[in-house]
C-alpha cells in the first residue's frame, strides 16, 4: 500500500479514536451526574493553581518540539537514504 495513504489514515484513525472516546466519556458523565472533563479541570485548577502553569508549559514544550521535529529539519537532510550515502 502507498505510504502517502497509510500515514494519513493512521493519523485520522488516532484522532477519530480520541474524539470518540472523549465523546463517550462525556456522555457517560452527563448521564450519570458525575463531573465532566471541564468540571474536573476547573475543580483541580481552583484547588491547585500551579497546575495551569505546568500544563501550559508542558503543552508549549511538546508543541514546540513537534514543530521543530516536523518542519525545521534540524541538522539532517530529508533526502532519501540513497542520496545521503552517495548512491
């Protein structure tokens, strides 16, 4: 199978799995009168405000790392292996 088709399918499936599981857990929470994710985050950050700073810092670090990893290129060339080895 063509890899230009496989990788987008993986990404779409992972995103779809995350969205569906989130929707299922939120529906469960609403049906059974337990705290939803939004309420849980609100209650945690009211009790422990430093979690906001830690979460934003970690999220920024992860997004920055992924941006550099995918689009900057760093110290290596994205040429095929044969071209890198002179073949």
